[in-house]
C-alpha cells in the first residue's frame, strides 16, 4: 500500500466502516434518485468489492437509471429495481450504505428501508449532508464521493480491477466536469491516474458524459435556450420547463441532465436556475453558480442542498408562481 493509500484509507472512520462491513453478511447499497455518475459509480465500486468478499450485496435503485451510465450495469447481477411491496426489498438488512446523498428524502420510497436497519452508513461529500446515518463519512474536500469509495475499497483490502476502476473514474470524472471544475484536486487526479492503468477509454467516456446528444435532448436544449429569462442586469438566468413541454419533446430524465448549464455558460450570468416540473405543481430545481455565490444556501431554503456552485431542491408550487418564488430567494441574498 502506498503512502497515499495508507494515509487516507486508514483514517479512523474509514477503517471503522470497513471493519463493520466485514462483520455483516446482507448489505444493501443505495444511490440517490435522478442518479448521476458519482452516486452510481461509488455504489458499483463498493458493490463489486463486497461481492468479492462473498457478501450478499444488492444495489437497489428506484428510478430508471440514465442510459449514458448503462455500461456500469453490464455483467453485474447485484442491481435490483426497488419494489415497496416486495418482502425481500423491505427486509431488515444487516447494513445499508448510501452514497452521495445529502438528504435521505432523495432516496424516495426507499427511505423507509432505513427504519428497519440499525446500521445505516452515510458516505458523501456534500457540505449540506444531514449526517443521518449511524455512521457518517462526510468529506467536503473530496471532489466526488467516488474518492471515498476508492479509499473504502482499499481499507477493505480489495485492489482495483477493471470494474472498480471504471466505476470510480466515472464518479470522479462526472463530478469534476472532466477535471475542469474548481473542486478538482491533486487527489482527484491521483486516484483517476490509478484507474487509467486498467485501459479506460477516456475519449469514449468523455463523449458519453459530456458530448453525446440524443435528438430529444437537442430539442430540450433548444427549448431551454428559448425559455431563458435574465434578471438583475443579466446576472440571473432562469428557465421554467413545464411537464407538458417535456412530454411534447419526448424527453427522458437523462435528457434533462446538464440543461441548467445553458444559462450558466452565458456571458455575465452568475447564477443559473432550471425549474423542471416533474408532476403537477412540483418542480425539481437545479442551481449553478459561477463565482462566489453559494447556491446551496438558496437550495437549503427549500430543504435542498448540494455544493456552493451546484445544488438542487424541490419546490411545491404552480407554474405561475415558481419564477417569482425563485427570484425572491435570490434577491433575498447578497450577490
């Protein structure tokens, strides 16, 4: 084990969690709804490790997983779609590990699983994490939760292989915007460099994560670009997308990934918000910031959270109200 691995993987809480997992047999791994590369990559990496240790492990998801991450599922039998009426899914697990999930509400119906387990392990890097686990490994300096998954695997004594390397690289690459966001660190590159020893096709993944565009996503991008409204001398950009528009566009959940960046990338914009209606009078809000404005503080006003430059929440409001609600929240803060 290198000094880099030794210094981080044997940190007390990581070592404690590894020891706990070694003592358990039936383990559930959960990723948040609206899954992204970090929550899913972290979960897959640790599932593969636990499977190698002969643990009965399942990665239980609730919403359809995005197509651009389908390669992470290939060849793995531990993926299971949650069924709240299935006794198997609602049994008392020996341990539940939750990755990259600041608030258990982001688990949807699977949140009820936590009530039947006395060993909930919460692993995350969001500053807004509620520390709801029996054991909480929260490192806000980590660029991605996948960094913590890497160190947990090291502490478990499971070396990198093709599957874990691909999963961890996916988590770090997607959460750092291809190593271009300000959260990118020496550790991000150090761990990513180790994964590249396993022949990861960086160019192909870059295309999958950031460049590939379906016809339906292209229609969504056009809609959002036309829907953008600018406020406060162009410093705020807000796009409201009603559910009816998404239906007409034939959009999937994956098609909505990254749409908030259209506003953020406009010159002069400090804060970009995408408000997407997921059902009548319920909007899923994505916030992005450029500069020092903390959008997680806005998200927390509505029981959401995230990072300083990227956050999200859900707001129950009608289409005619949502824009003014968001503007009031922005104007109520200093920028």
